[in-house]
């Protein structure tokens, strides 16, 4: 069964304190792994797609990496505006659907 | 360019009442999806559509029906609402080749409470 597990559930960081969010996955042939950002009361917003182990993508203070079993979202020198819930999702080769994890709620305080 | 628009944004229903949630997208996406989001459960797929006139069941389809009569619209219906259907509902759309850098585009959600 395809499955996605995110950790930690919640993370509190001081502004400038770098850290990483983890997404572990089990899927029968990975087509793509997706990262989304969700602000309270809003829909998820697309960040990255990763396709194969070893791939990395960056956007401002965020960098996503992928291995055969997990993905990391690295946040470098975060700012309060980076506070949000970050969702990970996987898509198997055999399907058009995404399987989402339950997310990591990130709080960055000044 | 509005993206994905969901209506209504909030609704309170009594048990047994029916309602329809509307999703409209203006990006000419082939695929559309309905998800529900509950605390601690993540996003779960209810139904989806790979094109006009086609629909398919997702992970949690019971108690819901859908229709896609036009490419740009995807309707989610609750025939007889139950308290277990209290949730936040999200519509999303995507191009056919989902494994692209575009991902899904989500609407802003409908918060439904069934009392």
C-alpha cells in the first residue's frame, strides 16, 4: 500500500535557525514526489516536484532533496513568513492520484 | 486568471439535508479532484475526473456523488448529509501529465459543518 509519513508533526524555530522536515514514503514505483505549503484557511500551494533519487530543487530559503525512501525539505535561515504547514505527497507510476502525508506545522518566531 | 474557484466558502447543514459544492477552473486543465481535509488525517481523495464526462472513485467516496458536464466545472454532491461529513473540502485541478513541475492547483476550500 502506498503511504506517506511526515515528521515531526510540529516544529518551532527561532528566526534564522535552520532545520529540516522529513517525508518518508512507500510507493510501488515513484512517478513524482511533491511538496506543498498550506497557510491557515487556504488551499495548499505547490512548491516542488522531485522525480528521482539524488534530485534537488531550491526556492528562496527552501531546498528539497530526494532519496529512494524519503525526502527532506531544508529551511535555511527561516523567517516568520515561512510559518505554515508543509505537505508532502507521492504519485505512483500506476495512478494519476496523489497520496498526501498529514503535514508538518512550522512556526518561526522572531 | 482566477485559477480554481470554490463556492460556497462556508456552509452549515442539518443532518439529512443535501447540497452541491461547485468547483470551477480557468486553466484548461484536464484533471480535477475533490479532497477532504480533517485534523490528523491529511488530505483524502473523494472522487476525481480525468476529463469531461468522466468520473472515478477515490479513497473515501461513500456518501458523495460528482459530475463533470463541462471541462471547467466539477461538482460534488451530498445527497443526505451526516455529521461525519463535517470537514474542509478542497478542489484541485492539473494537466494530464501530473508528473510535471506544475503539480496540482488547489482552491481555497469549503468549510462544511453538519449538525
